[in-house]
């Protein structure tokens, strides 16, 4: 009797673990501005991390670099990224999104500017430009005196 129970239990377990054949789906990956770091080591104390993003407290512009976590996309999918920021009137935050291979070869870049009180910039690359093992980062120059903020980055899956 106990061997039948083990056999039936094993069959149920195998059925539960068997792939269903459905299409895989991934959720977007949202990263807070705290994922960013000062680009120049000597400027570490100028960068401040808030509950709503990262800012520059210095009287001069400062650069930050942020990793952009992502998952491999489905074949033929368009790589998309949203970069969110906030700028006081008259200021802007220029940025560049970089794509590197795992061998540290630059594959692609896209430059853009965050401006206005609620910036949400969509950056797209052609399908196939970003490959499975590539890394993505965004480099931004924050305006001085806490007048601009990088809220975060979203990798659209």
C-alpha cells in the first residue's frame, strides 16, 4: 500500500512540475535612483540618496552612473528603457544609455535629456541590438544645488 502511495504521489509531483508549454512572460524591472553611484570617486560626498531618487548637492554639475538590471528579451523584441527624473525650472539632466558586451565591447549608445518637473524618457534600440549577455548602464550629469533628480530606471520586459 505504501509503494502505491509513493507512486501516485510521484506522478502528481511530476505532473505539477511538468512544463505547461505556455509563453514565458517577464515583468518590467524597476530600479530606484539609489542604484546609481558617483562617477568620479572624489565626488562621492556631493551625491545624496533620497527616498524619491538621487540628487547632486554640489554647486557644480556632477555625474552618476547607474546599472540597469534586465532579463534577456524574447527573439525579435524591441529593447526599451524608461528613465525618470525631475528638474527645477531652467535645469536639465543630460544622459546616455550604454550597452556593452560581456567582453567589455561597446555595442550601442543613446543620448537624451531629462527636463521639466516630471521627465519620463523612453529609450528604444532596434530588435537584436542588445543580446542575451549584454550589460546596460545609464550615465547622467545631475545639475547643481539639488535642482535635478534621477528617480529611477525601468527595463521594459
